[in-house]
C-alpha cells in the first residue's frame, strides 16, 4: 500500500525554524517527484514546493523562496521541508504528496498532513 | 501566476441529481506541443486529505467512480457528478500544472440539499 506520512509539525514563534519530514512506503520512492502543499486553517490549498526524483530540480512558490528548503533522501525514502524565518501566515497543515510516475506534477497520493502553527 | 477561479463557491444538490462545478484559468493551460490540458481536479472530504480525481483535464484517477466526469480545454473546465451520492460531500479544487507556481482554485463546497 502506498503511504506517505508527515511529521515534525508543531508550535513555533515567528522568526523560528522547523523541519518537516515525510516518510514514504509501498512504492519505489526514487521514481517519483515529491511535493509539499499547505492549507491554512479553513482555507484552500497552496502548492509550496516540489523536488525531482534525483533532486536535480527544486521549485518553490515565491512566498517561501529563500526561507524554505526542500530536500530528499532516496536511501531512506524520505522528503523534508526545512522552514526558517517563519511567519504567522505560514500557519497551515502541510501535506506531503507523491507525483504520478508518468508526470510528477500531478499529485496522486497525499499524506494526512502535519500542522504548523506560527504564533507568539 | 495563473489565477484559477472556480464557480460557484458553494453548491447544494439533491441526492441523485447532477452537480456541476466550473473552473476558469486566467490564461490557457493547453500546451500547444502536445495538445494536452495541464489541469487536475481534487476532492477533499471533511477532515481528510485531498484525493486526485482527474488529470490532463479528463483522465480519471485511480478508483474514481464513473459518475464523475471532467471536460474542457484551454481556459474553461467543468467537473460533473451525474448522480450525487452522500459520500460526494466535499470541497473540490481544480489545479493547473502548466506553469509554476502550480495554483489551485479557491475550492467549491458541495453539500446535499
């Protein structure tokens, strides 16, 4: 069974840092793009970042560029989102999602999400 | 950035009736090189994570019932549920993956009348 499970969320003060992790299982991780998508409380979905199979391509939404870094470890079947200089507006559920093998930008399996709260 | 606008914001439909959700992009998501529309639909049930319904505008995702259909091209797209079931109560999102950032529509909340 394909699974992606996020962890690492929590409460952090503005300006702080947090590292999210996503553990993948049930598929050949190194064959898939991976993405992070977030959802502020009661709001819609916002694509945040994605990473190619070999980490040779990384992309971010403008609002997190320079503050967030996506990375992956194909040996450990995991993808990470290092978040720094966090702002109140970064408060959201962060979902890890797998891209289709045939086209990595289409997100065919999503985790349950991990909640990040940025507040003083 | 490509802006995705869905209509309506919310919709109440009787069980067994048709539900139609529209999605309009601020610029084309039809790629001229292959004639494919870089458009996906996702369903998010209450308290759950999103689920892929369609990609390439009309290719059904794994396990999606055939009462769901999707159509459209260029800038205008439609998601249709032919006969609404109780389990279809959800928020539906369109997303373009033609250009980064891969923007979503604001969502359409579908309820039972």
